[in-house]
C-alpha cells in the first residue's frame, strides 16, 4: 500500500492558495443534497458542523456528553496561537510554521503546518466576531503571552479559560445552525463502529446512552472529530471520558493509525498524590511566562520549607540548561528535565516526584494583583486541590500525560485512507510531529473545522453525485449486529474484577514502559503483558447491569477493551521507532548531554499502522517526510 498525501504542487507559501483556487466545490443548490455525519462537537467538530451547516449541507452531529458545551475542549486553559504579530516582536506566518515544525522535531508535514500557520490569523478574527472575550491590553488591543518553544508572544488567551470561551463561541455558531435546521444534534450518543459500503465510509453505528438502543445512521461522508487518546494511560490531564474508541474502531475497519507512540507529557501538572487518584490536573503552561522552575541543588534540602532554601542552593535547571528559552523550553524537553532532577533524588513533595514553580520574583516585579489578574483562577484551582497558597509558597509540579500527537492518518484534505472518512482536531495525526507546542491544539482544531474542511471536503463529495447509499444496505445491519454481539459479550462475562482496575493496571504499565522514557527491554515486556491483561479482561471483567439502560460500566468496558488493544499498538510503534524524537524518548538513543537523538536517514517518515485482524501483528506503511523548505537540524533551545 502506498500513501498519497495529496500535497499540492508549487512553492510552500502558495500551496494552500492554489489549492483553494482550483478546489472542487459543491454548488450551493447541490449542498443540501448531501448529508454529512460529524462525530464529536468539541472545537474541531463544532466548528466543522457550524461551518458546513451554514454552507447548506445537512449535518448530523454526535457526542457522548449531554451537551456540546461539555466537550473536553472546554478544559483548555492557556491560549491559542496565531501569527498576528500584534506585539511587533518579529512574528510571521513563516516563524509560526518554523517553530511548529521544529517543535515537532521535524516529524510533521511541511505543507499542513504551513497552512495551519497561514489560517491561524483568521481564527482569531472569527472568534472575536463571535464575541469570544480574549484578554486585551489597556488600549483595547488583544493581548498576547508566550508559550513554550517560541521567542515571540503570539498566544491569545481568555484568562485561564481559553478553551471554554472558544467552545462557547463555536457552540453558539453550532446552535444557530441547529435552530436553522441544517444541523441535527445527537447528544448522549456514542459511536461504536464505522459502516463501510464498497470501501467508502457511509455511516456509523451508535448507542443511545440513555436507552441503550443501538442504531445506524447513513451519510455521504463521515467526519471523526473525537479528540485524543491520552486516557490510555489511565491518569492524565484529559477529561475522564476521553477515549480512543471512535478512531480505533475505524482503524479496525481499515483506517491507518499514524504515529500512535507520539504522546505529549506536560511538565506543569499537579503531582500524583495517591494510588486511587483517577485524574490529574494541569497547571497551564502560561504560568511559565512568570513562574520560575527549580529544584534544590542538594538532596538534603528537599524536605525543607522552600523559603528556607537560599537562592544559591536552588537549581533553576531550565534557565541553566536552555538559556535562550529558559522556562519556556518546549514541553518534552522541560518534562524530561524535571524527571532528571527527580531521578537524581532532588524532587520535592510526597514520593520526591515534584519540582517547584515559583512566582515570588514575578510578584515582587509586578505585584500580586497583577499576577492574580493573569492567572487567578489557576492559583485558586491549585489551592483547592493541594490546600497550598501559591502566592506564598511555590507550586509543586510534575509531568503528566496531556495530549496525543498520533491519530488517524489523513492526507492534505484531512481524509483518511478510507474514502469519505475525514478526521479533524486531536483525532488526526497531521500537524504536530513528535511534540506539540503549547497553544497549538486549539489552533489546529479550529483551523481544521472552520477553515480547512469546508474547502477540502468538496474533493470527495464531488465524486459522490448520484451515489447515495441506501440505509437498508446490508452493511448497516451487519455492522450493527457485530456491535450488539460485542456489547452482549461484555455483559455476559459476569466476572469479578472491575473495569477500572484493568484500566489502572494498563495505564501504569504504559506510563512505566512507554511514558516519558522508553527502551527496548521495557517495551518488549509491555508487549508481552498487554495481551495477557486483555485475555484476563475478557474472562474476568465485571460489567453489571444490562445493555438496555444507562450503564456507565458498560460504556467504560467498551472503551477499556479498545485501550487494551490500542496500548499494544503504541508499544509496537515505540519499539519500532529506533530513535528519539520529541516526546518519543528512547533511552538507547540520546546525545551525550541527554537530549533526543534522531536518526533521520531511517526514520524521517510517518509510521501509519494497518490493522491485520485480531491477534495478528499490525503492519506499518510509511509516508516519507520530505522537507523542501526547512532544513532539519538538531533541535536546540540552548
Ligand atoms: C487540561 C487541558 C488543557 C489544555 N489547554 C490547552 C491550551 O491552552 N491550548 C491548546 O492549544 N490546547 C490545550 N489543550 C489541548 C486541547 O484542549 C485539545 O487538544 C483540543 O481541545 C481537542 O479538541 P477536539 O475538538 O479535537 O476534541 P475534544 O474537545 O476532545 O472533543 C471530542 C468530541 O468527540 C466526542 N466523542 C468522542 N468519542 C466519541 C464517540 N465514540 N461517540 C460520540 N462522540 C464522541 C466527544 O463527545 C466530544 O464532543 C489542553 C488539554 C487539556 C487536557
């Protein structure tokens, strides 16, 4: 199998314009003839549904929450990047593009990333027009702050609630279309499978989460906007509901899963506090604009009150190791540096797994009210969780799983290798390479939904005139039957071990063997253990209740069953990629000073995995990454 990424010809900065000038589009009077299924109504899905609905397509939009407003996007705190150069500090489309490519350790596609940088400015205009209350400077202009991996201030924010405000903007645009009748919303409805007719994605199988009814929906194209899979690790900063089911089940129907091992571990989270914790909390990266990260220089100081540790006994390790970016070094690098300090016995707090994020200098420089104005809600959240006042005592932070750069493989049109199946937002693999820079996920989700798919979907739909599928086609009933059998199989096990206990064991194993650092021995061990755990699951899991009612154990069991297969794919990908790049750090491949060591000659490609049937090893299809404009170099933030 070969992959055609459909990158337009021509110079990098003209590709998107020339694509738009020549794209196949559907005439206004024909748009209403097409029905598009959109799964997910977070930023990517809501933006796509609102825009395509406004254009005149008929949209059916599905989510498992009770309202699109509760999508995980609402949790995003810090901000959204855009190359507006409001600060006049040297930003440009090219600089945002270059920072993103370099941030991803030269493992993303140039053309997609350049397009993302190009449309970033449109996103801000669109959101302002919707009334999103971005922070403003005294004079009324939109304010910016800095995020990791950039030396300019290009991050637009709404205090520590940027995702919430952006989602409310997208939600109201979506609701306007619901009111107009162009979008029909299906909340509390979980997609459990993809229906293929003659090899094209033509529908989905869903379960009504209140009544348990399992039904099918037919459409002319399917868009998956179902978010990331960070919860495979059990503990993460993601909302508890985030899962891999939609993308993994599409994978089992033939969609290639690209770079599943690329996971982002965020350096600034509240450390784990106990064995039975089920969720981790992010302290936004924006805090590193003003907070300084440090660990004690001497092990003996770790138990002391931080204010009793004098300045010269503190190791501001990011400022020391990466003087040009300092506390704003990218996430993968900052996370590894925190781990290194803790592995060295210099961690603070319970279990020695924490470092300090200290605001005392910033408070002296700007005053407490100024810091409160910028980050007040984050300080409150920290105090609610830890009982500590971070204005008086440095925050304790430690890395945690946060985002997944891997996802279903898509071409320039955001279409997977299954014709008709498009994938947007965190669910696809496309723009972030091996490490995502802060504030670029919101940018990508909204770019995909508001500005990319509305232009690219015509390429597929224009081939579908007169090919509407009959919802009575046997493929629908057959897929529905398979879903029902699987659901019943879970209910019939009637074992004695909880779904959560399997999830926790899998998560700990992955954190240990496929987390911040990976090696051949650990990954091989995980690849032996995961199939055993999966077998135990299918023999001993306890799923109480029935399928014909609200049954959260059943919902979780289905998702954990997918994680138990997907975790193996992650480890296989991590084992196969014999190099370190971005968040994928193979201990065997590092520079003498402990930085990631890439092997471009062998691994400058996207690893897209093909499902080969239950119990069989997945096979890899490679998409070579060709850099025509940038010259891949060793990533340095020193
Ligand atoms: C705590 C936190 C803070 C963050 N802060 C930032 C930030 O400041 N800046 C930034 O750029 N990024 C940030 N991120 C990342 C960013 O929030 C996400 O990557 C982004 O919001 C994902 O948007 P999405 O639309 O792709 O998916 P989501 O918002 O996760 O939406 C997924 C949608 O899919 C639906 N869905 C999923 N599976 C199914 C199914 N099987 N059936 C039906 N529906 C389904 C869900 O119901 C939901 O509607 C943060 C992430 C976290 C965890």
